[in-house]
């Protein structure tokens, strides 16, 4: 997987979501929640050209529990919030 195709700010936002539960912007939230129509409606030109790579990065590099549906995202955010509060 060639992560260099994805803008560094996008990779950082995805990593922050996976690591600490910091929600990314609307486009990435739509991608993470598996909402293709919303993602395509929110995408900018740069990310539209590399959407395949973004999806591959999510699938291959992020925990499966943090993406795939709005319910999984909600559960992930709640889990990460509890982790932050327990520190």
C-alpha cells in the first residue's frame, strides 16, 4: 500500500481517530462509516483522486472496530472517551 498517495493531513486525521478517537472531518467520517454517497458528496478534488488509497489505508492500517458503520464509529468514540477519562 502506497500511503504517499494520500495527503499527510488525511493520514494524520485517520490515525488520530484510531489512536485517540478524535473525529475527523465530514468526508472522512462518511468514509469511515461506510456511507459512499455522503463521502462522494463531501469529497474535494485531491481526495477524490485517491479515495481508493484512503479506503485501502483504513482497511489495512486501522482497527476494524473503528470503521464500517455509524454504530461502530459511535462505539469506538465512546471507548476512546472512557480511555481518556481513565488516564
